[in-house]
């Protein structure tokens, strides 16, 4: 099944509180133009924390990190497979090359 990111949301405290904490997932950090900057995965309970950490990583390099989106998954293994597939297809600039090969 092909999964896509949901609607893009601004990176702020209110939106991060709405992210589900009870399941693993894959997240994307996007520029204001909608281009993906980084894709990552998080275990159960860590999704909001990982989104915030990754957005800071992108912002520290003087790039845009304005929005995020996520795809909840059932298991960590599903999140790992989905993350790898999305990195291969989208080639975001802030992901390590070896993950996408």
C-alpha cells in the first residue's frame, strides 16, 4: 500500500502536542515551499520530540524548516521500511546517503 504524508502543519508547540504519542511513525520536515528537507522515523512516544530535533537540525544549517507531516505506522519495523522507501524516492537533502541506497 502506498502511503503519503498528511496535511502539512506549522512547527509549533500546539501542533506538536496533537501528534500521536502512542504509536511509531514516519515524519517529514518541509520548507515553506513544500519541498521535503528531511525524513525520519520515531518509536512509540518519541514522535513529537524527533520532529522538534530534526527541525532544529535543518534550521541550524540556515535552511528552511517551517512545516511537518507524519504517517503513523503499526510497528517500528513498518516505520523503518517506509522511511527507507520515502528517502529513496524523494532524496531529501538532510538524510544520509547510505539510507537511500
